[in-house]
């Protein structure tokens, strides 16, 4: 008579090993294929959230400086607003990364969650400059106003599953940068309108943001609160009678980044195209734009607007500067 007890025990062990192998294989496949998909979706959602937050921040800053414009000179001088009320502080919160393995759940569960991505939020000068000149206003004479050394609010992703993106708020606009270039998401506060067949008005609000406090840069996946307050400037409006009426106005950006230069060139072309302003080379009035000098370490992208008469281009410039404080916010504990 055969002893089958050992065979039964052995078959149970083999069955258990096979079941364990199936479980391990299933978990491995989940980790290799499903977790990256979830992580990619989380990071795409995070970047969409950041774009919305930058849009909301731009609208908030616009509201701050617009709400403080009080015309004390009467209806006869509508282009000379004066800021004479105490600046208000406005706060907004921005999440910098995904939750990922930073969420509680233990070691075993963390193996099957996407790795937490982080983001870097900073305020620094970009190394680029923005300049405004006209036949009546020259930045080399009126020193201290222009050219502006551009200071910008930036978000840089640190993703594991999706492409890296950088959002920038500068000069009142929102820009998106990737490895393949830079695009304009929301245009800065620059407009050119026709006031006659051969005359134009140039309106510019070069918004600047500056970091103050303990942090000028924070890298985290937790929320950060941004407290924003407008600065009190000695001169908000350079559009006095001396500089307002011109025959020509030139706006320019000087940068060392080719992608940034290409983006500003397209932006300038879009501004004049929306108003159907003619080319200066064809009509001897209108616009001219380009990059000068091409191929150098730093290039200048310019937008030149000229009228037909000596006082046919009106220039209105309203300065707005803001101090921004970063404050860490404790992440929610669940």
C-alpha cells in the first residue's frame, strides 16, 4: 500500500507556490504598467491645475492694481489715474506636486502607488530686460524707469512619468515652456489700437513681482500660500504730456534664450495682426518687428510703431509692482 500523505503535502506546497507566483506576477504587472499610467494621469492633472492657478493669479494681480486706480484729475483727464489708497494683501494657495508615496498607507501599499512628484516655485530675475522708448521718451535719459530687469514668478515641474513643464508669470502674462519651446498662454498687458487711419495708441502695464521674506524658492509637493501686496511707487504713470504724444514708439525684449525670443516675436506679430496695422515698410507708417542682432549671445526682439504725423502715436504706461511672500502650508492629514 502506497503512502500518499507526502504526495498530498507536496502538492499543497506546489499549489501554494504557484498561487504565490501568480499573485507576485499580478502585482509586478500592476507596478510596471498600471502605476506609471496612474502617475502620468496624476502629473497631467497637476500641470493642468498649475496652469489654472497661474491664470487665477494673473487675474488676481490685475484686479489688485486696477481696483486701486482712482482718477483724481476729473473726467477731462481720464488717462492719468493716481493710486492713493492703502495697498491690500491678497492670498492664494498653490499645490506644487502630486501626493504619491508621501501619502500615509504603509510600506506595502506605497509600492503600488506612483512616486510623488514635486515642483519648484520661485521668484527671481530672469536675466531678460524690457524696454520702452519713443522719440520723446529715451530710457538712457530717464534712468530708473526703463529698461526693466524682468522679475518673474516661475513654477518648474519635477515629474517622473510625464514631460517637464515650466509656467512663468512675467510682465502681466502667463507663459508655458517645454523642451521644444515656449508659448504664450495669456498675453501680457500690451495693446496697440488704431485711433485714426494713420495714428495709434500704445498701452503698456509692465507688471513686476518680487520675492520677499524667508523664501524666494520652495521645492515641495505640498501647498504654498502666496501673499501678494502692491508696492507704493514714487511714479506710477510715465505718460505725462512730455512723453505721451510721439511719432514713433519702440517696445523691446532682450534675452539670451532663443525660445523666449521666438515667442516674443510671435506675440508682437499677434498684437499688430489683431488690429490689422499695416507694415511700416509698405505704408511708411504702422509696425515693424524683428530680432536684432540675430545669432548673438543676447538678442533683442522689438516692436516698432510709427504714425504719419509727429504726434500720431500716443504712449500710455502704467507701472505696477508687487511684493510676494511664500508661506508653507501643512498638507492635509487623512
